[in-house]
């Protein structure tokens, strides 16, 4: 079976190359070259000849198939982008609410790919399989403004459809058995909500159905920081629980009966949970494991792994860009290839009792999965969770209990709800144990390292090279790895401290890249202040980004959070920030009672944060610097009724004006004595109505930072950029340079 893995593995490699490196116009020539390469087997008469043939054919088919998929599926849909037309759409799942109505994944009549339809709240009452007929504006899901968005295309979605008229609805195929799994999953989510409460309900919904939307920000943050978020990603662990249950019911030695019962159950479970790459990978691999004895073949992990990847990419080559797929397959590759070796190394070939074997198995499985996933987690999420081996050891046993007992409780709930609520006590206690343990582990200092520390990536490369050298050195197998582990720990501690020591100026300023929003970090003498924390781009997590930068700088409790005003792109990351980090004081322009401002203030008080409204000029110390918070001077909209922040280190100053316009800037200059600053954070993300000539005349800034991302407002405006250039300002933009770090001495 290993020979087959050469074909499926090379096909997967070809798809990844086609998605990430090879331009579409070069796919067919590259496929032809790979096919020619396959004939290299003529010069190799042994098993390697067969492998070369299969690898060459696999690569050739991958390039050709990717070209065909683009031609037949993506391009016909992309050709409709930018047009308005009446279409008939079939709902593929239940709709979910949005700020302006609801959205649902749909299939457009006559096209192969999928789209996301944004309609009214009426969508929430529809069933999968029903049809919607509407005049819609179609937009590409592959390229939104200047950003390449892969989260849509990795799910087979190539268009976004926005309603332009009143929609009509039809029954469609809603009664078809095709939608049974989706409807049962929806019914299970409803039953979980009826049986469980709060974060327990969200945790059960996530671990049983893969829907994580019900879990609170605090619960998600705790699981993520403790390295336990993978428990919620329906994957091999959950499918393994199901298989164990089936094996228990059918008998360990009745393999055919186990396979006949488990295979359709796994397929149904994959459909019920939405068919994510992680669960599809697990189901295919377990199918190979179950079918191998029936066909008198040995089960082979690598063949099963590559076959699963082959089938997923065959259904949608763009799934290669799925973060879920990459993490799932990387983790399983580490478990297959590294975990057994590490387990044998830890036991040293000796028979041990259950406790050492249990500890060795848990540690080796966690480390095996981490080896290949750490670079991906660093790239996508900017985090290296150091405490994950301990957290997995403490919590994974409870996850199996939550899953099996939770599933049993939900099934009983369909028959007798009072009995289900009685049984729910046990899975509730287990779920609370996991969430509580995650919360406590996440509060341990240095439980994680963050790639906001620029030295961490070099440390990671050093560690991989170190263990590679230890593996190549054949002598003293145990001592060499022990020495490598000690060096790893010592150099990590040094790397973390180096990341903190680099911020030694009188005032360090970081204008963080949070997309179309604002988040400015001020640090001096070990004290920290954050001005705003929000983003208008849904694919940014401003609270996560801010907490990572703060902890990389050695901050474990934020002294002050200042919100210039209550616009979403300045405050919507506060909930995530408070879930990850303690904050002492919150300064706001006014004490709001309702709306977004009221929600933020209520949340802050719930987290024990002291809230103060700035009505007069406030002077505060921040290490070696002085922080001056100026109250609102405008009277109309939120933008004009915002705070201004002046931070000074000796004769050097930085001014942050939020989103105020030119007229309010003039009022600010008339009210307060402001002159001759070094750094200006341009107002309103570079809007043409802000950063006026009057402000530039009075302040004469040397450097201007513009916090901006993908937007439809035209920010930063050409007029603003021209004004800044005429005044001789050095201009830095977060959409071009990323996070900006300036030091004032």
C-alpha cells in the first residue's frame, strides 16, 4: 500500500504547488513536464522505478486537474462578478444572523461552485434544500478589494451575492434525504441549548457538532491560550470516540460487524458536522483502518493519510489553502511518523507500569503533533503555546467523557428531556473542569511565546536544526536528545527576554496592524498604555494582536486602555483583549448607557476594570514619559466628541487624535497649547477631511503613521498623503509596512 501513497502524496504536492506557487498559465506546461519525468522509470528497474512513475503521473494529474477545476468551476463564477442578475439559489445549510439580516451558503442554479448569499432575516426561517430567487449583486469571493481571501475559496465558495430586491422562496429539495444530516445537526444544537446553559452549552455544541459560535469570548480565549482549542475542532479524536463506542457495543473481535456499523456512522457524522477537512481526514483514515482486515490487507497510516488528502483535494483543490486542513494533516503526520519513536525513546525499551506509559503516551502524542504544526500556528496565529503538553495531559481524558456522555445526554433528550437534564450533570462538570483548567493554565506567566517577538522565529529555526543534528548524530541516543532539550529551554528563555529588552527607549510606540481600525501601544519603563483596540476588517482580531504584542513586550497586566470614541473600528477588539489580559483602568470620552459604548462599559466593569470618563485634561506618568489625555472638544458626531492623547518623552511627542475632522482639529488647537511634535497618528485613517493644513502648520510633525486597511472609503486619501508629503513628513502605513515600531529618546 505504500506504493499507492507515492501517487496520492505526489498528487497532493502538485495541488499545493498549483495553489501557492505555479501561475495558472503554467499549469499545463508543468503537468506535461511532470508526465515526461514519469518516464524516468525506464532507467530505474527496481521499486524506485515504480515510485518515480507514480509520482510523475500524480504531479501531472494534479497540475492538469487544478487547471481543469479553475476552467470549469472558478472562472465561470468569477465571470459573473460585478454584475446584477436574478438567480435561483439552493440553501446548503441553515442561515446565520448578521448585522443587517442573515447569510447562508448556497448553490447557484447552473453553476458548480458555491456562493454566500446575504439577505434579510427571513432566511433564518428556511430549511436546507429550499430555493431562493432574488435579484442580487455578485462579487468575487477570491479577491475582495486588495486582499486575497482564501477562507471562502477553500470551502468552494467563489461568489458573494448581495440582495437587491424582494426575494421569493420555494420548497426545492428540502424533503430530500440529502439534507437529513444537516437537519439532525441543527436539531442537536437546539437540544443542547435546551439541556445545557452558558459556556457548557457552547462547549458541548462545539465538541459534538463543530459549531463554535456559542462559546463565549472568554471560553474561547482560555482554550486557545492553554493550547486546548483543538478539542473543539471535530477531528480524529472525536471520530475515535465514536469508533470506540461502536467497538464496545459490537465486541472487540467482531471486526466485520464493527466495520459495517462504524463506516456509515462516520460518514453520517462527517455530514452532520459540516464536512470540515479535519473530520473528513479522520473518517477516511478510520475507513482505511476498518476496511484493511476485511480485504486481508495491512492497515498503513501514511497511505491512509495521503489518500484522505487526495480525496479532499479532488473535491476542491482550493481546500489546500484551508488552515484547518493544513493543521489537521500536519498534526497527524507528526503523530504517525514521530510519536512512536518518541514513545520508545521515553520508555527506553523497558517495560513500565501504567502511569509512566500513560505519561509517555500523552507527552509523545502532543509533541509529535506539535513538531509540524508549530510553524503553521506561528504563521497564522502568531502563537507558540508552551504549556500545551501539560494542558493536554490534564484535560484530554475529560474531553472523551464530555463527548460520549454529552452525546448520550442529547440522544436521551429527544426521548425524555427531564431525564436528559438529570444526566447532564456529569458532562457539565467535565466541561466546566476543562474550561476552568484552561482559564487557570492561561494565567500562568509565559504559558505561551508570541511571534510578535521578532527573535522567536530564529529560535524556532535553531531548534529544528538542533534536533536534526541530534538525529543525524548516531551515538548516545538518550543523552543527545536530553542535551538538545536543555539547550532548547535555555535559548527559549533568552529569546523571550531579548524580545522584552529591545523596548528600552524613553517611549516606545507601536501602531499595530489591525486592518481598517486603530490600536496604538505606548510603553515606557515597564508601564503600558493602549489607545483604541478595534478593526473594521472581520479577518483581523485586534484584541488578539494587541495582547500578543503586549505579552511579547513583557506586559502581563495592562495599566490603561484609552478609547478615543465608541466607533466599532476602535473598540470591537476590547472584549477579546479583556478575555486575554487584565486591565487596570479604562478611560473613555463619556459614560455611555446603551449602544456599543454601554456594552463596553458593562463588560469592563464585569472584568473588574476601573472606568473613568475624561471631562478635563488629565496628566499621567507612564514610566519615563508623560501622558496627557485631552477631553472632547467637538459637539456633533462620535468622531468629533472623541479624546486626544499626547505622549511626551522629554522634548519628543506623539499625538493621537482618533477620528476627528479638520474643524474639530482647529478647535483642539484653539483650546490647548499644542506645537512642534515628532510623530502624528493621522486622523480617521488618513481621511481627506482630517489631518488638515492648520494642524500640520501648528504641529510640524516629522513622521506620520496611518492606521489603515482594506476599505471602501478611499482611505488614505490622496489629498492627505499629498499634504503630509508637502510638509516633509515621513509616512508609514500599516497596510503597507505592517505594525510600525517607533522609539522616542
